[in-house]
C-alpha cells in the first residue's frame, strides 16, 4: 500500500475493556473513542493489535455485553472507507466471524506482514512468541483448539463469561509487576524473537502489543526497530507511520518519560 500524501497508519493495542470494572472501562473506552475520532481525518489504516477486550467469546447468537461505543466507532471508520485490521490477543482470541460480518473488519490470529511505502511491517499481538513461557504456550493450544471452544460454547453465557472474567483477572495479577519494568535486551522475549526473525528475513518494523510496556528498541544498528505499543490502562500510547518514519507516542505529553527508548 502506498500512502496518499498527508495520510498515516495508526497502531494501538491492549485496551482490556472490562477490566478491572465497568466504571474504569467506560472511562477508558471514552478516551479511546475520542482518540479514534481525532485520527479519522488523516488515517489511511488503523491496526488494533490485540486485547481490545479483557475477555471476549462469540457464542452462536450471543456476544459479551457492552462496548457499544468502541464497536460503533470502529464501524464508523470502516464505513468511511478506512481499513481496520484487528489482531486477537490472549484475552480475546475466541473470535469467529462477528467482526467480519458486522463491522467488515478482518481478524488475524497470527502475526502478519504488511508493506507501506516500501517499508515492511511484521505485526502481531506477541503472545506465545520467543523463548520460554511454555506453560502459556501449552494453554494457548488448548484454548485455540476448536473442540475445546465448542465445549466452552455449551456453557451458559452467564456462567461462562463470569468464569472467564475471573481467570482474566488472575492472569493480570500474575504478570502485573513483570509488565512494569524493562527486563533488558537479553531477557525481553520479543526482542529475542525479532532478532531470530531478522536472521531469516529483514523487516523495517516489528509491531507488537501484549507486553503492556511502551518500548521503541533499535535492532541491527537502527536499521530495524521493535515497537511495543504499551497499553491504554497506564500509558495511552500508540504508534504512527507517516509514510517515512514510525513514532511511538503518548496521547498525553507527560507520559513521554515512561516510554523505553533504546
């Protein structure tokens, strides 16, 4: 895709709507919708790179309650002809057609390659990539198994959604402190993963979510970069590509100091 003059590509992730409660999620949802409104005029494409919801499961005729503002705004952008690309995360992986049918938004379950203005982007949520975390990788295989999803769908929504929300809260509690600090180049699993990919194929930008920490890290002497989008719980950060350069930015300027730049 060649960007028209003045147009940009936006990347956001990890809204976790539903956590920790309705009131906090509603305030967060309003901020995100406001931001999407401001970028509508110059957006050539918008990527939402996983964990939009803290939990999401599509029963055959039921979807989780709420989120009407964000879903309506996404439909508005899609109807205006702005391409949206949605990547499932580890909290909202159980999608099976609702976004495609109702919002006309493609949904990706694995990393995907895009090219804008001859720059190659490797985009994905980031969960399960890189070394270690074998327990989660095993659980992810179970969760992604169609048979397991079918049997979960037999659980009444009132119980199934409640159980899933409980497990999501436990997952966040287990990783909360780890998300708050940069582990260093040799221990950040997504940096390790990017380096492994670069040994086989070059990409100008690796764009991930999942980590919840805004990171802009130079690879191969600055020829390539790993961008982690942070989240909209603590940082309200996003990345934007203007056709020439990619920037990781906070919506509020005072959060600039929180971004890890190496």
